[in-house]
């Protein structure tokens, strides 16, 4: 039997690195070329931020199989911590303050993830959803009342605008890379086994509480980084931006894209972020069309746009090398006939 050709792991990393570099360079050239107006540039940055949030929530919802409803709370923690840090370090070198601000924001959100995760993740289903929803509201109310630090209801203004196209999509790439490597490690296999069957996973010696809190903290860390990027893009922060509906919007992106698919999360986040702007001419019917689109997708594709699948360039190349690509398409055609 002929041995199947496979790419080595270093080759896969090199191919992916080249592809990411080409996409980032092409996107940066388009962004800075003047071909996009100001509104289009803003939508593009927002697509990157919400894609990062969807990828981070997918760790808990898609891979761990839990249902948290307070993800905007972690985003808020990262946004305000990052913004306050950047305002306090304007005299520092720009590159240093940006990197440290992102790390501090992510770590602050991760700490809150552990604090809420230890008691919350002993619960399941509706109970977990309710307690995480309460956490998100507690964060928002705390932001309103700590007006000496956060600016309260009037908002935190004059935040340094450090976020650019390159920074946003580098953070998104890092979030995808980290999530991919974690999920394909032994820790990731433990997390996936918990999603499959908690009782069976625990009987095999997997520490449920540890891995649930680990996934929750990682999800919160990435959401905190996304929040800091959001703060650096907007230049001002308001508590209303992190309410219950913000968490629901992120959850919808994950469900629509397919729980357990990073590719689906990015596609759904991009579509749902860009769609309202593209339908400005139909402003009166915009939310109706938006809602109908979600209903249609859930009826005809209840597992989401991508299900649990991810697009893999290296897998595509391996199929091409082994002549399997056209064979699989031929089989699909025969099956349809």
C-alpha cells in the first residue's frame, strides 16, 4: 500500500506563517491605500475585534460545552484596565506601552475569569448562564459606580488611540494560534472530553474543575485583550457598550458560525458586524432582515455555518499532494446523483 504523503509540523507552521504574512500585508496595503473610506475602515477593525471575542467565547461554548452569558464583562474589564494603563503611561515608548497594556488587560480579565470560574463552573446549563449573566451586570454596575477611576456613566474619555489594522489583526492571529495549539494539546483533549461526557471524563482521571477554570481563564484573557484593542480603537469607553445585549451578540456569532469552529466564529463575526453597515439604505428594515437571516440559518443549518469544521491550508495541500482532493469531490458528486 502506497504511503500517504504528509507535511511535517515545521512545514505546516512555515506555510501558515507565510499565508498570514501575505494576508496581513495585503490588508494593511488596502487599509492605508485610500481605497477604503473612514466608515469602511472602522467596520474592518470592528470585524477583527468581534472575531477575537467570538474565538475567545468559542473556547467555553464550543470546546468546553458550557453556556456563559457574561462575556462582555471580561471584555469590559480588559477595555477599562487597558485604557487606564495607556492613559497613565503616555510618556513611555509607544511600542512598550501597547504590549504591556494588552498583557495587563488580558491578565486582569483572566483573574476575574478564575474568580468567577471556580464557583460558577461547578454549575451546569441554565444555572451557569444565570450566574455568568449576573457577573456581567455586576461588572457594568461597578464601572458606573467607580466614577473616580472609570469615568462612570459619562464615560472614560481621551483614551490613546493605539489600535491600528495591524495591531488588531495580529492580536486576532495570536488568539487563533493560541486557541488552536491549546485545543490540539493534551489539555485540549481533556477539555473536549468534558464536552462529550463529564462523568466519563472524570472517571478517566480528568480534573473537571481545573480544566473548566483553565478554559474559562483562557477565554477571559483573550476577551480582555480584545477589550483593550476596542478601547484603543474607540478612544472612549461607556458602560452601556458592555451590557447584556453585547454578550448575547457575541454568543450569536459563535452559534451562527458553528460551536467548535474557529473559522465559523470568524466568518459569523465578520458577517454580523459588517451586515448592519452594509444595510444602511434599508435602515428601517435592517434589524428585521438581520433577525430573519439568523432564523433561516438556524432552521436549515442548526449546527452553524461550519459546524465543528475548520479550514486548514495544510490539510488542503496534503490532499492535493496525494491526489485525494478531486477523488473526494467526485465521490460527493456521485452521492448527490
